[in-house]
C-alpha cells in the first residue's frame, strides 16, 4: 500500500506541474526562500539513489523501524531538520536551476516509478543504510517519503491552488505525525488535559 500511495503522489505532482505557467513555477511558497520549482526539485525522486537500495542491505538492528522514529530524531532540538534546513533549501534551489522542466517532471512519471518497481519485492522490514542514522527499515523510508510529499503538496496547493490531497493520503500522514511525540503527552494535549506543547512535531 505504501508503494502505491508513493507512486500516486508522484503522479499527482507531475500532473500539477504539467499545467503550471512560467509565472507559477517561479511563485514563492509559504516556506521562506522556496519557490514552487524548488519544492518540485526537493521532492522529486532520485532514481540513482533508489537504484543502490536493492544491494545495500545491512545486518543488525535499525535505528528506526517506522517513519515516525526518523521524524522524531530529525526534528528533535539540534536535529537535522534544524541544523541542515538552510543547506536543504539551497540544494533544492540549485537543483531547480540545473534541471529543465521536462526532465524534472519525468522523475515523477518515469524515473521514480521505474526504480520503485524494481524495488517492489523488497520486504518492508529490510534494513538499509542511512547517511545520517546508520540504518533504518525500507518501511520507515517509504513512510517519510509519503509524509514529505504530502506536506509539501499542501505547500504547493497554498501557493498555486489545485486539487486537494486525497483523504486516504492525509489520514496516512496524520497517523505517522501523531506517532512522533510521546503518546501520553499527545493524548493529554489532544484531549485538553494538559497544556504541554507537543506541536509542531515536524519542521
């Protein structure tokens, strides 16, 4: 199901990008310094990286089994979401400038789906190397990719409008995000029993 949702999200991005005007591609988003084109470049699948996954399995326990665990680590004080935010924004802008529109959209419609299909029979529990965490499961990577694509799709819609994100995708993302904070803190805050600040859980 996660791979199907990921593929659907990629195709949704491609369909939206295919009808954007030059002015819309350059439209600023609600993320300071990020244009619509930079958003596309940031979430576009990189088939070169995906191609290394099949033969990159590692042994030993993963640092993260689920996507919420990756997000919890990244968004903790001093985590990568804070320390690398500026570098990520610069990389997105540079990629957006270096790739033409047709090639960018092909990443969503052809390159990414083809690489994903080649990974289709990998067990979600397979442990893969991670450049910042050491090792995580394939399932965790899929969940984070879906969250990233959906959250930035909301950024895209806020910038240039477009069809809403499917409810099934939104519910899936909510489940991951709700699992990021401590469960007791989240439940008590969500039910009005505590004034503890549990949000935001993700930058």
